[in-house]
C-alpha cells in the first residue's frame, strides 16, 4: 500500500485489512466496519479505490496463458529447486 495521510487506529485497522476487504475474505462484522470507515474517510477511500484499480489491472494481465516453452522452463526450475531442497534436508 502507498503512504497516505491517514492516521489513527481506525485508519490503520481499515488499511491493514484492505486486501481482505477487497477480496471479500473477511467476516461480515469487520467488513461493515471497514465499509463504514471508508465511506467516512476520504484518504482511506482513495487508497481503497487505488488498490481496487491495481487489483483489476493485475487480474486482467494474469488472464493470458504462457507459451508452452515458457511454462516448461518455469516448471523445470520449480522441480530443480524442489530437488535441491529435498537433497539439503536429507544431508
């Protein structure tokens, strides 16, 4: 999150849980508290809007499928790291 002029425990709590709120991965009571705070605090509202836009852009960018050669290189790298970790644990 970017720095913003928000201060105080309400802002800190709202911004700490912002991603959970945006992703709707937070309990209903906390969600209502954060929504109320965002509705009343222009700084937190700006931060919320910015994070939603960034999340939306990232989501759209992630919908592309990697070409097969790239996928194979990435999977090979992952397997190599897994083997190295396994070998280190057994030594």
